[in-house]
């Protein structure tokens, strides 16, 4: 059994994907070929925003957004404590200070009460300027952007939507990557929409920010790549990856629906024996991960051992809170306690999740967990 079955996906869609790749090889336009612009247009249209700028990966996308806003030394950027390292990593890369915030115990997304407490702490107890809220759509479900935007407006801050795991998620009829002032996503192969290497994208409705992003992601170029008007970086999405993503967009919505069906089957079988994921009313998750919580670390170890014995892969996202990462030991502003993050890091485990999970495979996973827990 595969954790995220990219082999099965490719076998089903092989002809179309191969055709798209071959077109790039035949053209030899491997960098900035026409497929990149086509993809940007298609992604922007899907999300419902004016602009999309494709780039090399999801981490670069986050950093480029902060660079476009000229976030720098003396700025505080608020990040959920329970997320992948890159959500916080990009903050010191631009000279700013990350402030980690606790999460909601059910959705695992940023907790708005903890967020506001952290902002107040920074205002009254530090010399930092609250500038940006990084709101992560963890495991595929959008954060509570209605409340987040209210808080951002109250404190005159910007919202950076980190939808690395959340592309395809929805709040009502609006899609992920449309909720932040700038939004980003990742096309890492195992993400809901993944390419065959690294890739990312940045979304916004703002014309000026888009112009700056297009400069920054190609060495700060001006009129052309030999006219450099600012310090930027080399972060282009290559044409082969764009071709793969263009083909995958044709069946992406079908895959998200299949993931939701698989998640519903997991929840129906497991909700009486473990803590299953909670999707809030009006939300759609794109199910980058299906994550359960056990009673404690000992029970998690027991479950993972049983799954391994039964030939079923599992993974822990995430083992250590962001505020305890050694890399953030210097320059970290600890504004609030993150007790829920610390608790969940010790109990959570993610199960196989992808659009091609069979009912028999879901049943096998659930039976294995039952053997370990009951």
C-alpha cells in the first residue's frame, strides 16, 4: 500500500501526461516555455484571482511574498506552531522575527484567540512591529479566514495564506489561495496538486505586488533579465513541471472529490475509537493528509508498529513544535504558550490518503488500527 499513490495516478493518466512532457521535449523550451504562462492563467482562473506567478517551490513562494511586501528587520510575523518548517523558516530569511501561535485542537489550524494574544504581547512587550499573519491551510482545510482578516484589519497587518497543503480546499464557494492578501501553494509531488519535481505558485489580486513578484523571482529583473532593478532570487517553474500540472488540472477536481469520499469512509469507521479530523461546516478540505490523534505517545507508537506489521505506511506530521526547533533558538519571540501544539505533536499520526484508495485498503487500515487500540 502506498501512502500517496503517485504510481497509480500516473498509470491511469499516463497517455495525457506523457504527451504533455513530450511536447516540451520536442520544443526544447525547457525554461519559461509557453506552458508556464498557460498554467498561470489556468491556476488564477481556477482560484478566482487576477494574478498567478509560478515559481520553483512552495518555500520560495512564501519568501517571495514577504520580499514583495518588504518585510524586514524589526517586523514580527505570526506563524502557527504546528506546521511544516518552511512556514516559519522564510521569516528570518528576510530578517524578520517569527512569533509562533497555538492551534485549534480540532482543525489544527491557527487559533485566533491565541493569535490576538500574541499580537497584543508583541505590541506591549517588544519593539517589534506586527506586520504579517501566516495562516496555514493545514492538511487541506482552510484556516478561519473570516476571523483572521478581522484581526489583520484591527492591527493593520497583512495576511499571507500558506496553502501548500490546501490547494483545492474551499470556504463556501470560494477556493483556497483566494483568502490572503497574497497566497502561496506548493506543487511538491505528494501535495493535492503535485508535479514531478519541485514547484510552487503565488496568487494575488494586487497589480503592483504582482509586478514586483515577477521581478523578484527572476533575479530582480527590470525590462529584461540583464536589467536588474532589485535583489531577487532564481525561482522559476520549469516548463516540464508546468506541462505535468496542466494535464493534472484536467482531473484535479475529480481527485479532490475522491479524497473527500475516502476521508468520509475513514471517519465513519474510526470516529468511535480514535480522534478523527474535524472539517468545519462550510469548509471543504483537499485532504493533503488524513490525521488522527491517539490517547498518548505510547498508543501512537503501538498503532504505528501494528500498521507497519500489516504492511501499511504511516507518518507523523509533525513531531516537534516550531518553537522548539533548534534553528529558531536565537531571535525567537515567545509571546504565548502553545500547549495544544505540544500535546498534538505527541499524539498525531497520518494515514494513507489519495484519490485512488480502494475500499478494501481503507478497511485494512481501519482493522489494523482496531487491533492496536481495542
